[in-house]
């Protein structure tokens, strides 16, 4: 199994995740102007509460 730092992965993908979160809210019907940066920070806080900072990932999910 591979061992990853989930927070580093999220930070690496931050611009794509911000866009995806914004699109998901729009798809859900939320039309208010959402601050992508604030939403992302709250998302990262939630990840920190729910996941340990380092996670084991099955080898079949990691390409080398």
C-alpha cells in the first residue's frame, strides 16, 4: 500500500478542486456568489477533521 499526505494532495489540486466545488454548488441549485477560496478553506478544515493527515492508499490506486 502507498502512504500519502492527503493535505498535500488537496493543496496540489487546489485550483481544480475550487472549480469543482463551485460547479457542484451551481449544479445543486445554489446560485449565490460563493467565495471559492473561503469554500476551499472550509473544505480543507473538514478533510482535516475526517481524515488523518497521512492515509494508506491501495496500490491499485497509485500509478508509478
